[in-house]
C-alpha cells in the first residue's frame, strides 16, 4: 500500500522495491550482475545492435512515427553547415558545421520506458478504474500530456508542463543499462514462417540451444525482422514483414508467467512490438490490445526494446556455440520523454 494505490494488479511487482520505485526490474541489475556480464567478454569484439535512425523508412509501420528531419542550425540567418568564419572575421580559418534534428523518439531501434504503456485499473479500491502506470503512477499527474482524457474520450486542456515526471527515461539513463544478456535465436528455429511463439515453442528453443535465463538478465530475441527492414532499403512492405517473421504470443498465459518467474529485466527484439501485433482475439469483456506490453511495462516493470539489429551478433554467437554476452545500452538522458532511440553495444 502506498499513497498512490491501496491494491496492486495480481502478480505485479508494485511496491516490491519501495513505494516510490521507478526502476522496476532494473533493480535486479546489481554490481554482481554487471560483473557477470563482464565475465562473458573473452575476445573484446563488439557488435552494433542498432539500425540507422532513418530506418524503417516512411511511416508505413506506424503512421504517428515519422523519419528524422536533419537540418543545419542557423547562424545570423545563414545555414551553419560548412560555414567559413572568415565571413565574420577575415583573419579566421575555421569552417564550422552544426546541425539539429526533429526526431520521433521511437521511430527506429528503441527503448520503451515504463511510462510508455499504462492500463485502466482500480488502484485505490473504490470500484472505479483509473488510468495508471507501473507502481500506481497516474496519467495526467505523473505522466502529463497536453489534455486530460475523460472516460468517454472527451478532452480538457491541461496547462501543466508536459512530460513523464516519473517512470520516463531519466531513471533508466541514471541506472546506465549494462549487464549480462542472453540471445534467443527464433529465426534459427522457425525461419521466416511468421510463427507466433507461445510458451511451448519458446521452451523448446531454450532446451535445444541450452539457454538459461536467470534473474537480472537482458533477453534478446532474433526474428529476422530488422534484417528484412535493411533489405527493403527504407521501402518497408508491412505485410511481408509481419507475415514472415516470428513474434511472442502475448495472449499465452504460460508465456507471461515465464516472464514473471524468470526474473528477466527486459525483452529486446529485432521486430516491431516484441509481441504479435495485433494480438490474438481477447476472450474477456475487456483486455489490453498489447497484452505483453501490459504484463511487462505495467505489471512487472520489465522493459521492452524494439527493432534492435541482432543479425550479426546472433550469427556470431551461434557459430561460436555461445548465447551470452555483455550488453551496454543506455537510453538518451532526456527528462520527460517516454521512449528513446537506442544505440546498444554487445561485447563478446
């Protein structure tokens, strides 16, 4: 029980690390866990796990997310790109380039913070569901947008400063995001079949590849999606992408329970959304459209990463009979933001 909630979702970790916790499962990444990641470094070889920031290209995958717009800063009304300072002082020899970007933070390789997805849930036990996020942080008060949304969807302007006052990128960035990671190579087992991977499927892969996931581990899932994006050269074919690459079944309760029991810190996939989107039909009167997001971000404080580039690393690990490595992947330290581009690095 805290000042924000008197009841928590069944099976959640709310309050497990204190009433004001904003890190969730990142609390499991202790110095011991970081050292376990460092112990996986044997060769000092590094792998870049991010796509170029202008991929996937266009707005086919998500009409609300647009490619970055890169442009020079301005100097006295002139583009500050290849700007010769001799224009200001004939005695100077410098040539200056300086730029800026309009960036959709979750356009390409990305992190989802715990402020990315919340749920309707009766956190104060009064019989009325509120719009809340992990550990009971509230929409409109702790994660602030330009409007308040009523239950019927009507909007009221919100004059308060906008952004994630809690659960956003700042706590993640301060935690640094470094530790042991595990690769699960779904493409190696299911190819480009479009397989929706449930609990039994996943356990079969873990057994065949002798993979062990322990508390505090980051878990990577290679499906081939990001490689297809690169092959499509910024002209993504949505139907082909989703029909031919695998994704986790967010409606499988045993899979969700495995996420709970494993103690994993984050699920990091090379696909869009980590889970199958859209999810399988819901049989209840009300349910989350993205059930794995709800289970991870809202209930457990487990982070999600999407469209990570895992091809070269996964191929190397499989060829060398390994599945663990050191992951270093801090988000932008951008106060108030709910998602971030990621430039992860794997070291083996």
